[in-house]
């Protein structure tokens, strides 16, 4: 099974429309079972941005699109619009052996993320229902800090609680966005994956628009980074062959 993770589209200012059109073409060739969009679909949460983004996303050929909100989508009372434009379920069964749960971390007019006590409890109870499945958790804000992405914003403010729940619930994969910096942390049975930005000019540390391709074969999970218009490589390569931009 293939799942594509796209993040931080940012329709509005700094949106690279021709790049996103290329993402649509490339992803349609892959024809994934599902596409997960991990937030910041719009730049300012405005009606025109939502309309344009919805029309673009309708061009993807896939069985299921799960789009979750980011802090930018919640600006200017965009939180009132998000669910109208991008309705989704919090728990999604993909194929016969994968379950994907989403957490809402965006709060109106705030840039930092929060999961909260109740949602964390919900997550714990939900994941317990699927002991045999591969468990994926998707959220907009990053769960663990990422290099070269600045110190102005911390992770979700209750990251420790969520990380504990993820590990004790045997979550296999966490998908995050927000920092516009592709990265992967490997904690043994738990992979924490960050997507870069698919189509915003605002890149950090890795200066290409990218998205992630997740391949699940029986119980094995592989995560590849796809540079828009460029090569595909294991996301782990970014970590293993780490260099700061401009240094060799
Ligand atoms: Fe973003
Ligand atoms: Fe964000």
C-alpha cells in the first residue's frame, strides 16, 4: 500500500502554483491508496484560499484524502471554514491492516500547537481498539524538535504526553508538518516523520519543495522523500548524510 503525505501547501501568498500542479501530476502517477495532508493548506485561512485549494485537491486521483488543519488555516476565523471545505474522519481504516488517526493541534489565532488532555486520552483509547494493525498518527505541529528549523516555536506544548501515549499505544508512525523541513526520527518501533512544504516558497534547511511517499508492505514501513520535479530517496538519507546547507 502506498500513502502520500503532502504538507504545508499554503495557497495564498508564497504559494508556488506551478509546483503544486506538478505535485498533482506526480502523485497521480503513483496513484496512492490515500493522501494525507498535514495542515497549512491555506496561508491565511481565507475563503478564496480555501476555494482554490479545494479545487486543486479535487484533481488528485486516490481513494481517500484526509486533510487536517494547521495554524495558518485557523487564522482569520478560518477554523469555521476548514471542516466545511475539508470534512474528514478522525479515525480511518486504510486497507485491511492500517489505521490512521488524526489529532487537531491548531488553535484559533495561535501559532503554537497543543493536543490537550482529552484528545490524548481519546488517542490512547482509540489505538487500543486496533492491537493488530499498523498504527499511524497524523498531526500538523511537529512532535519532536527538528534541526535547522529555528528556535522560535517549540513542539506541541504537551509533546511529552503525546509521545508517551504514542509509544505505549504501539503507534508505528507519526506524520507531522509545520516546520517546512523534511526529517525523520527513528525511535525503534516508532518513526516520527516530518514533511517539508509541497508548494510554499518558505523552505527551511532543505531548499526544495518535497512530499513523502510511505510504502507499507505487510508489517514493513518505508518512507521516501520526493523532491518535486526531482529524485526520490529514503528520507533517512537526509539524517544519515546530514550536512548544513552550504557546507560539504
Ligand atoms: Fe506551514
Ligand atoms: Fe504550520
